[in-house]
C-alpha cells in the first residue's frame, strides 16, 4: 500500500474543541484549523505501553494508504512533544448504531439499503488492498451529513499480503506488515519507525499471543472466536451482523 499525501500540523495551527469520545487507549477531540476554519478530528494516544503505540502507529500507517469515499479520510498528523496524534475528517452524523437506535427518526428501506451498499463498498475496497478490518461493527461505521457511511477505526486491522507475500490467516499476527509510520518532524526531528522495526515489534508481540481474540464478540466470526485460522471472510460475517441490525427492526414491524 503506497502512502498518499498528508498534512503535518503544529499544535499552534489548531484550536482544540470538544471531547468527542474516549477509549481505553486514547481520546478523540474536535479541532479547527485557525486559518481555514476547517473542522477535523484529533485522535490522541494517552496509553503509553508498547502494544498501544504499535496499534496506533499501525492505524496511522494504514489510513495514510487508503483513499475511498466509504473509508474514513485521513488528513494528517500532529506531533506534540514526541507523541504522535492523528487528524481525520470530521463526521457529524454519529455512528450507524446510534442512528439505527434513534426511535425519534423514521428510517426508510431505501436509506437502509444505501447504508448496506456503502459499507459493502468500503469493505470490498479494504479487501482489494489486502487488508482485513477485524473489528467491523455498527459502532465503527460513521455517517456523514449527506447520509454516506464510512468504515472507520483501523487499530486492529491486519495486512494479509505485501508484494505478493501472504501474511497468514491465523490469530492476530502481522508477520508481514510493511507499512511505515509517518515521518516525524522531530529529531529528534527526523525519527521514523521503519517497516522492519514495526514488523519486528509485531513478531515479538505475536510470539506471546498469536491467537489472541480481537474485535467485538457480538460481531465476531466463529473462526476468530475459536482462535482458528481466518481470512477476509471474517469481515463478511461481521457485515452480515450489521445487515441484521439495519434490517431487523423493519422486518419485525411487518
């Protein structure tokens, strides 16, 4: 996967706004570019263990290489001190799960079909890029104002092959992961986590827990649940669960 152009921000370039969400490894904030007034999302990593950092670098590396209307748009990076922060597009419509559960807003069949088409299109693109999402669920699908759904959150994703070399099907290993971290303006100014370093970190981790279960169990394929070998079809299973979420409320009303 070839990296696409991205922007490097300074802390002084952005105005930090409201906290949008908080996870185990980090926080997500609304930020505004002081010059253009463009609203974006800043993802900060506050958990400092090696695994958290590796997952975060993986997500940045993957998003840098993706460009599709149904995949979250990566905008750039911000270095504050020696910490890497990620900037992505600002999506105001919330998660698909929130929209499905909002009983105050009627949702018609054509709209639900568009959601399904958008997610399928995004996942198909990921698979064409030799990438398994591994945590596909309705909470990781975001809805733009125009109703477009994008697939987001690539912290658990896995590259299945690079330059024709398969990454294997089992567990959570990324033995052949070869994306690189974003170039740092520090070095301090020129620190870079290269492909071999990232792969070495992944191999070391995977020797300890090669068959660790990743993702949300409610959307997880049986082969992942049982720590068996798997491939991109685990995302198809998760997509099927999302289809049930999207369609079941209307089917029960018939």
